[in-house]
C-alpha cells in the first residue's frame, strides 16, 4: 500500500482516547485512525444516498438512529 | 487504479501442469469485459437450467445474478481484486472498505475484513463444467483477503456470508461457522488470526 505522512494534532483527551482504543482493539494508532476513516467514509456514503444508519440492541431489537453531524 | 500485487500458480486440471497467474488490486475494463462478455453469458445460461435459486446450487451458479461491475465501480465502498491466468480473469473478489466486526467468541468485536463477493470463473467450477479448467483461484483470492487484513493490521481476520453451494468449501478452507445471518439470509463464516496464519503458510 502506498503511504503518505501527515501530522495529526490532538488534544490530551483525544490522544488518551486514541491510546485506549488502539490498546483495546489491538492495533496501532495509525491503523485505528485508518479504520475510523473507513467507517466514517462508509457512514457518509450511506447518509448521502439517503439511507439511515442504526445501532440495534441485540436483546430487545430496539434501534437507535446514528446521528452524523 | 489497477495494481499488480503478486504472482501465483494455478493448476490446469486438463494438462495437470501449473500455470503462471497474477493477482491484482483494482479492476480495469478488461476485467469488466471478461465478466460481462464471457463469465456472465455462461452463468446466466446455466442458471436457466434450474427451476429455483436453491436448485442452482447443483450447477454451482447461485451467484449468476451478482452485479460485479456495478459494485466494483463503487470504489468508495469496495476494494476489488482479480486473479488472471491465460489472458483471462479467472477469479474476482470484492472486500468491503468499511470496518466489520468479528462475531466469533474468541475475537468478538475486533475488526476484520469482510468479503462481500468472491467467485472463480464458471469454467473452473467442478459442478458447472464436466472438465473444470483451473484449480486454486478461490484459494489464491482468499489468501489475498487475509493478506489485505494483515496489511490493515487486522491480523488476518476475515469474514463472509456464503452461498449455500459454497458452504462446504469454506469449511474445507478452515473458516468457522458462526450461524445464520438474518440480514443476508446466508451462513456467516469467520477465520481467526491463528487460522489465517496457518492458511497463508499451508
């Protein structure tokens, strides 16, 4: 995969979140940001197509719409 | 943009000899042409021999309705891969760009690569053709998906929903059944990090 570098400026809270998530998901910070970007891209695509994005509770099957700003 | 990822060998069942094949990321007009002009007419013709979609499994053509070109051109949603041999597209695969999350208990919630579509050319399929040509296209593409997962730091984890006709093949590849997917209405399979490593080394 061809790669280019950039500098990412995060505040303490965001950096802490990045640290914790990368630890929890077993991947580097770079990989986590790339996955987050892919997820955001997917959600954006769907919203632009007029679709709605939901999260569903596995037990009750209650659905909550994911609000994207 | 189409990019050469590497070379493999497919065994020509008719001659018994291995032949050089190339794996690509990104499909081009040749791949689309191969599908539309060569694959699709054969798939559609064979599929018409069966009364129902369930029966199409007997001819290994339950994928005859798949819209490879329409989906592959949606590059924001899918990464596309092809294997070519003898100047022809011998296998195709689409991997979702959006993260998917593992369902197996041992890796539940961790990111994996989700294979949306994967198929070998109709003439390579034992139940489709009386004299299937190349062996190994599906395996080469599945290994490519694992490598792509490794590239994304997902440690080789992959998942997919299988057509009924292909379930036993995924069993043979070492993928684990995770139950029926109610949305896709197909059996869902996953490969773990450990099994992916074994697969690439086998």
